[in-house]
């Protein structure tokens, strides 16, 4: 579930680019699918707590994802990007995009931690 927002973003970019013959990439899709990523992250955290492994890396990744997503939203609202009061250019736009990028990196980190946790749990001795 953690990988879903990222995979859907890539799949729709590929399909849109092929059908329109020009680059189509919705960089906000991971943020729009946050509830799915949150549910998956919480399930991974629960699994990590039960297994007593990878707790810190998953919890820090979840905290970073929530922080950067909220930061991007606050920047967009305060600067006027969210309402369309200002053009998507300048420092506010770059800060919001950077927060969305860091949010996506946090999702990747949580996903990798989930893969490592799964490998550890199902590793045969």
C-alpha cells in the first residue's frame, strides 16, 4: 500500500505520455493518494512493532512523510498557490515542490524498510 501512490504516478505518466505523444507526469498524485500510503505505513509500523524490528526507520519515515506533506500544504495555502492567487513560480512554488519531493522520498524509504522487514520475517535460517 505504501508503494501504491508512487506506482500509480509512474503508470499514469507512462500511459499518458504514450497516448498523448508528449510527457505527462502528475507530480501531485503521491500527495493525493496519501490516505492509502498512510494506511500502508501504519500497517507496516504495526508489523514492525510486533516483530520488534525496523521500528525506528519506519516510524521516522512516517513522521517525515507527514511533516513534508503538511509543510507543502501550509506553504501552498499561505503563499496563495493553493487558491491560485499567485502564479506557480518563485520561491514558494519551489519550496512546495521540494516538500512534495521529500515526501515522495520518505514514501520510498518506508517502502524499502517494508521490503527489508518482509525479507527478515520470511528469511529461512
